[in-house]
C-alpha cells in the first residue's frame, strides 16, 4: 500500500478552475425530470452540448437542422417554416437549471448507414444552410419568432465529419472531406460576421488515437480509419488558415483511458498554434472513459481522474458523453430508477471546485492518484481520485485557510458522498474511491 502526499497551498493562486465537468445533453426529455434538474444545478454543470439529443435521428424533434427546419426548400426567413417546440422546452429547462446550451448545428449520428443514409448528406446549398443556422441563433439569442434571449455562446458546425474515410461507411457525413471544409468555411465566415460576439467552431474530431503510430510531420493519404482522423485534422487547419476562416473553438473526442487522453490533449494545441489559431479554445467535447464500468465505483474514479488530469493540459473544457439516462454511455444516472450512480459525485465534487473559482497550487507525490484544489479566498476544497488500482494511505498537508475545519466526503464501495471522520495525515483512500475535502 503506497503512501501518497498531497500538498496544497491555498495562498498560491494559479488561474481559474476550468469547466471540465460539462456534459452532453440532459437526463430526461421533455418533462418529469425525476429531480435531475436540481441535481444538475447542485453539481454546477456549466454547459450541455446538444448532440444526439433526442435519440436516433434526433428523435425527429430536437435540435438537428432537419428537425427545426424540416423542408430545406422552404423560405428560411419565414418563422412558420421552423419547428422549435421541443427544442424550446429542452433549452428552457437547461437554462433554468444553470446549464448553458452548447448548440451543435448539424445532425445526429446515423448508425445504420449500411441500410440507408437519410440526413447526413452535405446541404444542397451551403449559404442557405448558414442562413437557417442564423435564424436558429436569433431565435435563441435575439427573441426572433417568439424566441428567447439566452445569449448562447458556443455554436458548433456539424460533428465528426471524419468518422470514416470511405463515404459509404461514414455515419456522420455522406460527403467528401473537401465538401465539409466548404460547408464550414461558408457557415463559419457568415455566422461570425453576422454575430461577432458568439463563438463558432467545430468540427468534433473523432480523435487522435494513432499518435504513437503516425509520423505527423508528413501526413500521407491512408485508408486506415485512425490515420484518417489525423489527416483530416491537418488538412482542415491547412484549408482554414489559408483562407483565414474563423475557428473560435476546436472540438475533439476520445473514448480512451486517462493517460492516453493526457497525450492526446497536447496535440491540437501544438498544431492550432502552428497554423495561427493561437487563441482558439480547445474543447474535449465528447469523451467517456469506458462504458464497461457503468454503474461501478471505478467509473466514478475514472471520470473524476480524467477531469482533474485534463485540467493540467491545454484543454479549456471537457464535456462528458453523455447525460441522457437511456443512453448506454450515461454513467451518471441509473436507467431503472433514475437514481444517481456513484459517478454523479465525480461531477458534483468537481462542481464544488468550479464554484470556488480559483485554482490553487496542488502537488501530488505518488502514483496514479489525482488531486485538484480551489478557493474563493474564504473557503477551499480539494477533489481527489484514486486511480492506482489499490488502497492508498493519503497524507494531506495544506497552507492557508488555517482557521477552517476540514469536512471529508467519501464515495467508495461503502459510502456515497458521505461525511466521514478521518485523520488527513493518514487517511486510507480505498481503491477506485473519490474524495472531496471541504474547508
């Protein structure tokens, strides 16, 4: 059993706590939240990305362009040609819960393209598609068509157009790489000129799994799927930088483990900077450390471990996939009774740090135990995740907030965010457990 030391200096501020506990979607649609609106608020979930929102084909009602604007040949300036009904209900619930919508402009994945592809083809008219997006934005941000003034910041153009190099296998984009580039260029340029204060980005990259096997200095054409993800990334940046197309944020995805994700996270910053996009935010806006652990304690430590470890990388935001209770990818909600799985408290614990706001110096001496600390100047908190695969003895030493009494909340096989009595100079942190220390 290893001894792990955590040294925290609450007097040494090192920036802001980044929103690493954002998610995709909400637990229920469209009514009867089973208390989850309140749980989202309690966990301070900052953003909810709207992708695959209503289920297969967007449930035919939510978010997707073909759902909101069903007849592409209709007049995009006429409010009567838009169907905002279900998306309005969803976004209103999100905003009331304190969750800012992060709107994916595009379509839901079509997993059975071997049978038939329906809505994943390139738009017939890129300029008109951009104008349709414009009207969705003014509905939610400027009150158009009996709309709202939500001031939604992030608008993402499509998702995973790089899903497969073979067009007939691609479940997200039944077009060429160049056709996506043209769509992004048209839409991003138009929307950014029309709305200079919002953030336009894309493209929800499938990820960088082959980094250890690919010579990134000389990207070659390849039919290998993972190679194609990286080829697409470089050609996207080459195309956009040559035309000075805005990319306010770049999204990428991963379903790999914690340590691999740390390696991947450094890659997009390196090449965004190389191509001149030094101010572009980097969003890990779809990730899940493993659905095989769903409902288990290990899922909680995996999730919190990723959020903490990504905080030290160039990643500006993480968005877990996902929070729809019926999805096999949802590790936070028990689909049988809608009670929270233990992994929910990974989000809750991180949310406490996010509410405190200021990141402080936090050093861990030990293997595969991750910690992050924050303060608001008066109070403090430390979130800890044990990813070592064994019980450890934790020694926590703090500087500052000397007059504050520590409260310790444990989530392990015996506890679900229960306050415990323990000595922080020799606390046994069980295998896969997560911990929150409140000052």
